[in-house]
């Protein structure tokens, strides 16, 4: 039995379940990161044989990960056929847009005038959405985890929001109010995922209202916070 790794020691079942859930989330993060990571490595010039050697993925899996429309062009030598995120996403500008949104929602919520501490229970739908926007802005303003580039961190955030949207669908209360709140939060999470993907894809161009990602009013409100008079 000396070659058998001892089981982890936990104080109680509650602690064990917390660690199990964290493990599941870590696995889901890795799954969500895989395809964009492999496509980015291929586009940067890493040879598919090297991806196979480093990751252990089969060549057929690597081929499937390439976007269907880009696959043929890539194998013919056109690495630009793989869609790659912009190197200069407007992260700070997006954070200010989110803070402006949060402030506007909070002003129309019965729970104003002061924001509660993060993690407080929110009964009001508008206040709940405001807290999501404000919390995301705070994450964007911080540094990425040490093992992730800024772009990898943004991609993972978008993936987590998509998972949260799915989770809100399955966990919503069966009551009419619960269904309405679940739908609101689900739409908010999906909105955040779309917007983060857009700033990765289009860079500073996303701040042009004609792209349809952000309205002129939202962009102006965000700039008003970033450049107060």
C-alpha cells in the first residue's frame, strides 16, 4: 500500500463538498479554454505535431478544433484564416461602461442610495443586475491570474458567464417571480459573454456605436466616469 496516495484529509463533509465543487469548476474552466487555446497556438505558428506532442491530443481532435470554414485554408498554409483576438481589447473602457450601467440601475432600484457589500442578498432585480455589472468591472480592473494572459482571462470570463446563464436556467425557482428573475439574470450573463467576446474580437473598434455592441449613450457615460470633469 506504500505506493497508494493517501486520501485528502477534510474537517467535515461540508468542506469536502466545497473542494469537490471547486475541482469541477476547474475542470470546466480547462474544457472551456481548450479550443481557443489550441486555435491560438496554431495561428501563432505552433505546428499541429507540436500541439499533439505537448497536449496528447489526437490529430483528428486538433483538426476538429479548427473552425470549419478555416480548416481547409489553414492546412493550405493560410494561418490568418484562424480568427484571433485583437491584442489591444478596450478592457478599462468596458469596465467604466459597466460601472455607468450599474450606477444607472441602482439609481432606479428601491435599494439605493448605497451599494451593499458584495455577497449580500439582493431581492430587487435591478439591484441584482447592478451588482453583476459592478462586480465584473472590478474583476476587469484587476490583474489576470498569474497563469493566464489578459486575453485568456477574458475568454475564460466569457465562458464562465455562459455557464452561469445555463445554471440560472436550471436553478430558477418554479414560481412566476423566480422564472422572471432567472430569465433576467440569464440574459445579463449572456449579454456579458457577448460583450467580452466582442471586445476581444474587435478591439477599440467596438467603441464605435455603429458596431451595435454599445450604444452611444453607454459609451459616453463610461467615458464620463473615466474622465470626470
